[in-house]
C-alpha cells in the first residue's frame, strides 16, 4: 500500500514530553481486531485522551487546540513494549507524518518507516530545546528535510542531522512500501531472471 511521499515537511508540532510511551498506550490492545490501516487514529492514545464515559480529557495535549501539526514530539524511549504495527498505523491515521524523540524502540521505528511515518531521532539536548520552544510558542515550526536528513527549528535556525537507512529513505521519498519498491523494479528483476541459465 503506497503512502504519501515524504521530502520536506514544515509544520508546527504537538508536544508529548512523556518518557517510555509504550505501544499499548499508543493504541490499546482492545482496538487491534481490525486488519486494515484505517480508523486507528480515532483511538490513538485512547485511554489518555478520553474518560471512561468517552468524554475528552481536557488536560491531554491532543484535546488542546493550542497545539496542532503533523509532527509529534515524544519523550525518550518512544514506542517501547509490544511489537504491534497498529501503533504506527494509529500515528499515521491520526495525521502525524513524523515523530521526534531522543530514542525510539527499534520495532516501533521500523514499523513507522514501513508505513510512511518518519521517526527522527535527535539528541536529548535538542529534544529539550524543541520542547522549550513549543512551550514558549505553540505555533513554533519545524522543518524536517529527509533528503538532507536534517531537522531545524525555523525560528532560531538550530538544526541537527538524523540517521536513516538508505533503503527506507528512498522508499519514503518515493512513497513506496516494500511491495511498491519491488513493483517499481519489476523490469530489472525480470531482466535479471531472463539472463539466468535454465
């Protein structure tokens, strides 16, 4: 399933300065019955967003109109816990296209890259700088430049580089998942196969 191409994203951000956010908090297990990727955004951080009677919790950041944007800024060790890919689906379906943290759980990071959410790992110091900038001005914008592998606070010009696997980077720039990538090089695969001895 192809997803949006990712090159340069300029957006305000939603701060979630909580460490060790695990996948059961991102999308509780009771919502994992569906097999399609749609609809999970409604239940992103469900137990943090809503009371038992389904009324929104006013003090949770996703219910605060002060904050908006396509970038989620998470605390250290974001996406720990079980390997459920539904957590990445929920982040994407809600509308986030990038998650920034000083550390990601490996499986969550891989699941994000597979479905078009860019995990941007920064230093703890830069993460703290971003949180403080958003606290001072909720409309603070970040620029995430995937081709250059940089993230920049536009108001100050402060910037850091981030790492990404070359294959996953190419896929994200082109909006490919693994199947799309193989289909894109189908002629090369066929040509190689034709040259093989029988």
